[in-house]
């Protein structure tokens, strides 16, 4: 049964306030599940069950699916759709308020979801900071947002890019046209893969580091020297020591260099952030 048919059967009108743009193409859902390399040993956490089109493809391939859906109106639809799937657990609650520590003993944990776009950043923050160890995450985002997550320099590079990349390596998996959703959104989507890494995270305290990064990006039109003036009294000395030109813009500085700056400033004053 198509997404539109499921929604019509249960007289469900999608809510813009919940960011409800449901995937309407099972072939796309199948391809996402395939790219996630799901096996019968995997437990998958999904955020935003929606009408269950992606959930079903995940369930066919995995040991267990734990799916979160905030919209209670979808309960009868999902109960019917998954009545014969013993490996699917659907929780009608806000994922952002859930306790992820209860999954700490799961050995093969992955995240796969077409997450609600309006809370994308909050979901990523929760997973990176609270989730037990996971193999990787596969998420679908609006194209512009995805480009910011992947950026390593220039226009799309931002504190969001830095935040995600201190935790994970980010890879583009596939593009998804807006025509594959109901209702049709204004922009296309991109599926990204997040592979957890310890490359940077062990070198910093994430919250204070991100305060520092936000300060460095406080005015993109200003140079890094000017943005650092509110942090330290002599930015010229610091920048010279780290071989960074004072006229460099914040979007042209790599994560590795931001970490070097942070560690050096932190060594001057451990309470600065």
C-alpha cells in the first residue's frame, strides 16, 4: 500500500509543525537500507517512524528495530502495518527526551532514519553526546543542511560543520529528489553516513570547545584576529605561534587548527571557556 493510501485509510493529515514530509517511494527506502549494510545481527534505532516505509525495509534486514514516533495519530496505522513484525518496537514518545543509556549493552547498534528536519541539530547533538557506542548512523537531511554538515571550508563551513566532524567522519551516500515525498517539500534531500571516530574528540572538552568555535565565527566578515579579541588580549602572538595569518577568515581555518588554538588558549587559562 502506498503512503498516500495509508494516510487516507486512517484519515491522517500531515502536520507542518512536526516537519512531516513522509517518504513516498519504497525503492528509495530499500536503497537506504541497503546502503546501511544492515545484517541480522544489527539493532537499528530509527527517529521518526512516520508511515513506516523505511521502518519496514530496515526490519526485513535487521535483528531488531527500535523506532521513535511522536505523533500518536499514527499508532493505529503502524500497529496494522507491523502486526506481523516481531522484531519491530515502536515507542510513541519524543526521542529527544529518551534515555539512550538503556541501549549500552547492545553490541551491533546503528541509527537509520529520515529524521524530522526541524530538529536535525538537536537529534545529532543528543546522539553524539548521549548514545552508547554505535557502528555508524545513516540519516536523511535537506540538501542545504547536509552540505553544511559535510563542509570543510568556505561558504558552507560553520560551527555546525565543526561540531559534527569532531565526533564523526561524514560521507555522502545518495541524493533523494523532493518528488519522493508527500507532501512535496521545497528542496531535495541528501542521505549522509556518520562514522564515529576518536580522531579529535579525545583532545578537547566538547562544550567549551564549541563555545570557542562559536566565538571564532561570531562575525564571518571579520578576520580570525578580530573575532579572537574578545577571548584573549594578544591574538597576534597566538596566531603567529600557530602559523595562522591574522587576516584569515574563520571559514578558512581547519578543525585541526581550531583545536590547536583552543588547546593553546586553554593552557593559558583553564577557566576561560
